C-alpha cells in the first residue's frame, strides 16, 4: 500500500531513488509555478485547436501571374482588391458586378505558411468569410479553394493532390458567413508552405441591381502548441 503524505513543505532538494517517479495530478502545476527558464518542450504544452491566423488581402496575387498583384477592378478570371476609403470602409476582395453575366468564375492565389506553433499532421482549415453586396444572384454563387503542398525544391508534394476536402459552398446571401475549407493534414508540418487558389463562381441572369460577390476576410486555422 502506498504511503500518503499531506501538506508537506520541502525547503531543500527533493531526491528520488533509482527508477522512482512522481506523478502530479492534472492541473496541479500551474503557470505561476513554472519559471521563465523552465525550457519545456513544445510537445508537452497544451494544444489549442483551430487558432486563427489572418491572411492579409495584400498577399493575394493574380492566380496565373504570381508576380502581379490583384487588380483594383475584377475582370476576365481575376478577383480584385477593393480598397475602400481609409477610415471609412474596410478593404475586401470582390468578383465585380456579375448581374446578367451568366456563369462566371474568378480567382486569386496566395501562399500561406503553417506557423512554428503548428502541431504536425493536425487540423488545418482555410476560412473564407464571404457574402453578397447589395443583391444575391438569381441562380447560384459559391466560394471554393484548391490547395497544394510545396516542397523546398521548387516542386509540389505528392501526386500532386488537392488538399482541400470541402466542396464549393454558397455565399449567395446578404449576410456574411464563415466557410471553413478543411485541408488533408497528412505531410503537413510546422513551416509547410501551401499554395492556395480561392475561387468565386457566380451565375446570374437578371438585369437589375448589381450582383457583387465579396470576400471579407481570409484566415488560416490551425491546431497549435505554444
């Protein structure tokens, strides 16, 4: 039978016999009890699930001309950054006025790096917050992403295979909503670079007010420690 000690204060050093161990109950070691020089391995820290990391719109590029920033006006198959008036309106990504344009798809592309805190092979999502400005499309409007893992030698990892497992999802609403696109986490590690193409596909046949799909924010969501 184990010996039980209660309310023991040790003012010197605590030593164990060979192969002896001490098991502390959960939550018994608090943050205040750990010194700043404890040098605890990241793997032993508590895991925080799907923590957000903002992807600035200024990181977005023309999808088939990566050296080129997105234009200020959407055209052909390119989305646009609409800056708004500083101090009055927030920047957003728009697909332009697509009323009566029929089926139209426009894209932007960006690279995103998994943070140092990312837990290898754990959850990674790309969150698109989108909706419609002024008027919804009379048929459909969706957002979608494709994502590919890059290696350090200028090539794609794997077949290559699109990492995104979430289907295109509607943004055809005047109320903005979050869409979380899940990435296959196999081979994803801290520092991985993912090449992402985001798409807005709109189908409208009306001739009334402007039908303008918009993305209001982009985020990387990842499971992290530290």
